[in-house]
C-alpha cells in the first residue's frame, strides 16, 4: 500500500473524484475514532461538515458493523444509503434478522456470568451479535473465552473477528463487499471510493474494480488489499477536505 498523500495517491484521488463516484465509508475507526465503549463513539472533528458537503453533490453511503438505527443517531445528516451489521442490514433491500441468532442468544445468556467475569460484553444488533472485550483486564484471557463460545456455533451462523471483538452473523449474510457493490449499481455510479479500517472491510477491497479507490485507515503488519492507506482519522478528515476541494475545482472548471 502507498500513502494516500503520496503523488500517486493524490493523482488517483483526483481521477476518481472527477468521475463522480459513490463515496462509501466505514464508521468506527474511520469516521469516528475507536473508543473503549461503543456508545461513546462520535464523528471525528471536522468530518461531519465535509461529509454533509460531499453528500450534497455525490451519493454517500455509510457501511458499518453498527445497526442502522444506531448509525442514524450519530450522523448530523441523512445520507442516501446506510447499511449496517457488516452488510447484512440494508433497509432498501429488505430482509429480516436471521432466526438462527436466537440459539446463540440463549447460549450467551447461559454463559453471561462467565463472560462478564473476564470482561466480555455482548452487544445485540438484531442482525448480528458482537462480543466485545476491549475493556477486559486481560485481552488474551477474554479472547480465549470468546473463542470457546464461538467454537461450535449453532447451525446457520458464522463468526469472524474484528478489533477486540468477535462478530456472529447469519451464514451467507451479505458482507460489506456485497453491500458496496450493490450500492454502486443502485446509485448509478461507475465506481466507488471506500475507506475502512478493519478485517470486515477487506471484502470491499477484494471486490473493488481497478478504477475504484480503496483506502485503509492505519498501517500495521496486517496485510490488506486496499490500494492506499491513511494513518488515522485525522488523515481521513484531511482526505475529505481534499475531496471537497476537488469537487469545487471540478464545478468551477465546468
């Protein structure tokens, strides 16, 4: 990956913005800094204004692991597209939460004391369940306990990890890659910009066309299929400001 603010990255950003793409964003770790308690997450400074300005000109989508209702109360504007639960909850596509999650809810209720003792909290998002252990005093012990809980899942479910969290979703549920590809078609855009920071954003990077712009937030030893990276949410804010300026320059040229 190259830094987005390298000459190559700046050129790629200018090219894609000239094509008026769909702009799709993860939320936590991308538009909002990661926080210890998910309910405390707020948009990073300066990002809200830039997003609203971009949404006035281009199709904007928020594609997050959060539930749609949770996302909406954290956004200062109503984007045309909001997809939650890692791609599984798309209000415009319809569908219901998987009934198979009920068996997992029962299992988690039965093990609530054990999970709580190691600092694991359970978040029920309707279409998925999240086992958080960011606040656990011993991350390794908490992760081991979580791994045991999801080792033999009830039928019709699958699990995958995130940053100090384990997600349980319906087997075969649409992931973020499927969700963003559908949004490109739905919006009528010819391509997309997508920015994300976690393992569940990699499916978007994997399906991205050669003319898409994909950006991972954070640079570490974990491999990624994203074309470019930015260091943190501060650089995301700078990227959005740059996108707003590019739109203004394009309008002036026209």
